[in-house]
C-alpha cells in the first residue's frame, strides 16, 4: 500500500506542515507558537526547517514532503519531524511522537528539576534547541532568547552575558533554576573571552554541553571555575540528550551488543524516548531501529559503576595500508592535548595507502613552534594507537567550519582539502600547513 493509498483510506489522518524558522528571536517565537498545538494534538504535526541556506531548505522540503496529501504522516502519534543529517549531508526526518517527547522532558525533569528558566542559543529547528522548547512547554518554563540564535549574528560573549544577566534577574524574582544548552565551541568562546564569559557561565545552575565531544582539558577547567556542567549524549533519534555524565535518564537502557555488555561495542539505546522511525525511509528504519532499539554508530564501554564512556564512531574506520584506523580515536587523543582547542580528522583516498588521515587543528593560543607540536602529537599517536593512525598532514586553522547543529562540517573540510590537492597547496605527508 502506498502513502497515497493510506491517505485515501483515512482522509482525516494527521497532517504534517513545514514551519520555516528564520534566524533570530522571531524564528524561535514562531516555532514556539506552533509547538504547543503539535504536542497536545490540537494542531498539525510540524517539520521545523531553517530558512537558510536556501539549498538545504529546498532539499528538506523535497525529501520530507510536508503539506503534501500524497505523502501523509506515517502515524497520528507523530508530533514533530526533526531533521538531521549528521556529518553526511543527507537530510533525514526523524519521527518523534508526543509520547517520546513527553517521556524525554519528564525524565530530564526527574534528573534536573522542573522549576527552571532556560536561555536558548542553539538553533531551534535542531534537536538540542528544539528540546529546550519542548521541556519548557511541558514544564511551563519561561525562556530567554540569545540574539545570536539560529545564526542571526555571531555568538558573542558580551551579548550572551547580557542575555544571561536578564534571565538571572527574573530567576532571582521567582526562584527558578537557570539552565542553558551549549555546544563546546560556544563554551570555548566564552572561556576565551575572560571574565565576561566565565562569569556568565558561573551564573547558571546547569550548563549542558553536547552535540560534539567536550575535551577533558575544557571540562577540567570548567569544574575548576565552579561551573556546573553536565556532558550530554544522545541524538535526534532519542529526543536529544538521554545520557548525562555517562548515566542514562530513568527509563533508558544502554546496551553494547556484547555478551553481558562487558566488552566495548556498538551502543544501542532503548526506552520510551526513542523515535518512531524516519520520514518516508522504511529502508533506513530497518537498519537503525531493531527490536525497539536505536542502533547508534558509536562505540562505547561501561565502567564498573555502569557509566557509559564514548569510544568513537564505528562508521569512521578507514583502512590505511591494510590497517583499520578509527579517525575518532585519533581525534580523541589529539583533543586531550592541553594546547589543542578543537580538532577534526578526515581521510583522503590514496592509490598506495588506500586512505591517509588528515588532521585539522585549532590551538588555544598561537604557537611559535608548530613542528615541535606536530612531532609530539605524531609520536603520541604512534605509541598509543599505531603508526598507521598518524596523520600524514596537519593543518592549523583559526577555526573549523561548523554545521548549525554544532557539529564540525566535515564535508567542507573534505572539499577544502581536495581543493588544496588540486591547487598544489597540500602539504607533503608528515608536514604541516598553516591556513
């Protein structure tokens, strides 16, 4: 039976409508006004989509078919279809039911409390920002909106501090805990800004850090500064964060797919926060949703206390000279160096080696001796992971390209590296390039 046939049999089936979310405060308010009717069933299910870039907007609309009676919603239980592409660039629409979103909000409230006020600075159409709105709706929590939201302007410590101060004044009046969800890049900018950014972070009762890996040096510094930070792990398919500081929320079960979950393995997540599937993609459902579990692309291990530790991605293993190399494992090792602020590993195809790893680095401060740092990093990787994992070239940059979800734009890095090769700017294996 086709989607069109389903609609003909049930013409009153719940509709899915696109909600375009422009950058800035107005976009957040527009989406928030549509959220309540979607969650309580008095309005259509919604597909939040950013208005920029135009090409991505059109891709999402063409792939996910909102407002098209020929492609009705898969189930009346669905409240929100949230887009995700990870680092692949292929748009997917994750089907989130009202029950899953409510379960996520309530489980979060059970862990961190419900008498909250949120500051939102993450794109509201992505799961991290969207869940701030969802939690706020279920718990009737007020919101403050940072003017940078959705890329309306660059994220800046002074503006964020002003938003924080305004929110804190209100919390002083009504006693609500002040919370914010940030990506590590935003946190790094606040720390780099000195007292204005640090004092803003110290104002919060809870700072969530997620969407990308939080380095150990950053985490240590935050805690030394007395900032109450919690590291979030989750994905759009689990209504965002469902594991905090390695501990799953109530009702969430983590499995590693190994005997008794003792050995490290693929992380699977089950519980009432899991998505119902992908919009118009039953082929992907069969791969990602098995026996009620979300099959992630991450490897993990559980320590003796049952806390989850993320080891890296399973789908980033490349073959270098016949040896399997996990790019995320190399990233993690580099990220723990005290001089490194951010890092991204990609690979390029090579006729001799199959793949060769390439590192793009951002240092915390300008360095005068890049060669010494490169040698140190290469030796550490060689000793702890193996010779094949050593990046054959290292680029230094002032920043890495980012997706609006807060993740590194690896496609842009690949295109940039390919252009360097074409233009003859690619450094020789083992050397570095300052870009």
